[in-house]
C-alpha cells in the first residue's frame, strides 16, 4: 500500500479552496496545470511510501502515540505559493496562515510517534494544500493575479482528526482511501 498521513477540511474551507483554484485555473492558460480535485484537498504530514499491512498497523500505532493528548484546533487559509520557486513552479498551493504553528507541532508529534514505531520518512513539513501541478509555463502575470485573489480572501476550518490514507495512482489521477483515523481531543 502507498500510504500517507493527512487531515481533510470542513466543507466551507474546501469550497474556499475550490474557488481559489478555479480563479487560478482561469488565469493559468489552457492545460498549463493538472488541477487537484476538491475532494482530494488535504494537508499531508508525512508520505510513508509503499508499506505492507504490518507496517500500516505500525503507522496506526505511531499515530495513536504521537497524537495522544493533542486537541483539535482551527486553521485559516493563507496565500498562493509554489514549490520549488516562482521561476520554476511545479506545485501550486494555498498556504496556511493562522494555525500553522499548531500544524507544525502536530506534524512533529506525529513524526516522533511514527519513528518510535519504526517508520522512517522524509520530514519536511510545510503547512499547505496542493491545488495543482504545473505542466507548462504559466502566463507572466499569473502569480500577481492569482496571488492577489488568494491573499484577499480567507476561510477557516477545524482540524479535528488525522488519517492514514492509501493512494492508488490511476491514469485519471490518484484515488485516496482512508485506512485509519485518529480523532483529536
């Protein structure tokens, strides 16, 4: 199983992200970006890679250990960003403003719990939601226009659980299935 650990959002927050992605789509040029389906918007804390059932069970135990005692909290959307850089964008994302410190704390605790259960992964957590993957050059004024739109609008969502997700890659895009869920207090 190809697994990652993530949190999803409340419907109003997802609708906000969709509106931002739609605006970006309207300014990106035809087929320049492969857009993320709104149902797939999430924050990824850790990509664990291909694991067997025994390792997936260890991941669930690690989630329980790392997240014990953590309380639910709220996040507020931030502005538009890219990886690795605006000159060479490959991933378009919406950042998290308010609540980013809490997300980093959650990711660190989760990392500790997973590592204690034998799971090793690259831990470079940056609070963001991927809205698309760049396939072709973007128009010169794309970041000014789309960035201005996302910077002027905000939405909030509770982060009340963390899920262990399986990702199956298909020609139409990834298909995500929940394997395990841990509620926050």
